[in-house]
C-alpha cells in the first residue's frame, strides 16, 4: 500500500505540468470558478489513466507514449467536465422547478382537478425514476421553446446521441403514459 502511494505521488509530481498544460490548452486558468476542483479531478484521472496504461510511465520510450496517451485522456475528460458545468450553468434546478410550477398552473394542461392530480403524480414519478441528467433532458424536451439542435448544443452532445437518449427516456417512462391519458 505504501509503495502504491509513493508510486502515485511520484506520478502526479512528474506529470503535474501535463495537467496544467491540458488546462491551459482548453483555456482554464486560475480565475475559473472550478479551477481547484478540476485540477484535483485531473490528478485523480491521471492515476486512472496510469492504471490502464501498459508500460512504465517513467522509463524511456514508454514515457513518451504515456505522455501522449495521458494528454489525450485528460483532454477528453476535461472537455466532458466543462460541458457538464456549462450545461448546469445554463439551466439550474430552480429553472426546472419554475417550469414545472408554470405547467401545473396552466389551464391548458390541467382542465380539471383529476387531470392535475395525475400530472403531479406523473412529475413526481419522473423525478423519482430519472437521474439528474435525464431529468434535465426530460424538461428540455418537454419545453417546446427549444429545438432538438439547441438541446443537443446545450447538453454538449451530438443530435444522434440526443435521439438515442430520447428513445431511452421514452422507454423508461412508457408505463407512466396512462397517468397523462386519463
């Protein structure tokens, strides 16, 4: 255990500049809101990358291979993290709660008490079943003011990926449609 800790400490010490280089390449500097968090996450990711690497990251030719391999892995990881932060900043939970409240207050969606009760039950079940990313997708799809292209851009994914996630969402919620029909 002690040897493993020393190995990873040495790894982080020797390749810490690589982490800062990747952050610099993606224009993340010390003024970024999540700079410290991202730096720490990239260090942990570097350890994961080293575990997957076949070779010795400290020796000769393997060091060059590892540097290229780690840089690519860290870059993609950081891009994914930045996209998720951007998406969270674009649409907060308060926005989602406001949309739900507006919808429930709208007479076009709930003409009577029974329908409104079913709608409330539907939304509660949606919240219970879906993870935060899928809940966000649900509300973006539900809000007809966004196009599919805009949703894909907001989430930082391609349109084919968006359509695949939409199909998965439909399959997950399919048995709830009776709440909306009655």
